């Protein structure tokens, strides 16, 4: 499954900017891989708002845009304020990688998946956050979010060409001594 994928993406769409953690990492990876490349990041809220942005609420010193500026990564990141669904319905762009990390409600993930699949370039893939296979815990803390799994299960029932590859164990630690990630690649065969 992995061999045909575009694992050196140049055009990325991110759904769910929030405090910009993943945006910064993706932008840094684009810079390192290509020296160019774009990660368009969409959030329903204005994440850079000086008073109400999530970065302010969690006590960070910099907004996502200011972090990117400080790291010399601004050129990689167009910000979009609005709903993921509206953006994906309207955009004429196609992407190598679409990272779904917005609303984790089962219906929202199902809808975003349906909108995202046609936006993929050939050999492109979706990266889904909080995918717990079977809706079960994958770490010793017993925590699980079942809704993204349910969304994918429904999509696969309707279209068996949809494949999911949970990334499982990574070579580096993620949190609380665990290497197990809830990231999963999703793509459509053929
Ligand atoms: C889990 S956070 C994203 C975390 C982010 N990727 C990071 O690393 O900091 C989810 C974000 O999705 C946004 N969101 C929720 N529903 C959305 C929608 N329908 N369209 C766009 N963004 C949405 C929320 O406002 C929130 O900022």
C-alpha cells in the first residue's frame, strides 16, 4: 500500500489549525524536503486572533502565524478561516496529502473524508488523526476516541476501495512514554 504513495508531499491541506503545532511541523518538513511547498491550513476560527485565538487561551506567547514567522516558515503556509467543508467544496486545488484534524465527530469526519478523497493528486493520501482501530484504546492509559474509527468504518462499508493503514508504532516517542500513534493513512485504491 505504501509503495505507490506520495510520501514526499509538496502540496498539503491541513484541516484544523488550532495552535498551529502540526502546521509548524509540516511547514518545517516541506522546507527541509523541498525548500518550497505549501501547507494550506483551514480552521473555522481565526487562529491568529490576538484576543480570542486558541494560542492565547492556552497561554502561548506567539500565535501560529507569529511562530511560523519566527521560524522563517511563513512562505509555506496560507491560512484559511472558514469551515473545512466549505473550503473543500470550493477549492479547485489538488493535494498530495490532506491531514484531517478538525472536528472529531463521526459525521464530520465522514463528510470531510468524502470531500477530501476527490481532492487528492494521484498517489496522494489522507492522514487522519485520532484513529483508534476498532474504537479501542491503543495505549496503557485506556483512553480511546471511537468516532473517527466509526466514520472510516462507514465509508469503507459504502466503498470497499477505501483502505486504512494505522501507523501504529513509530521509531520515536510520542507521549507519556508511548511510541504508538493514532495517525492513520487513508486512501482509495484504483
Ligand atoms: C484538534 S484541533 C487541531 C490541532 C492542530 N492540528 C494542532 O496541531 O495544533 C481541531 C481544530 O479544528 C477546528 N475545527 C473544528 N471544526 C471545524 C470545521 N468544520 N472546519 C474547520 N475547522 C474546524 C477547531 O476550531 C480546532 O481548532
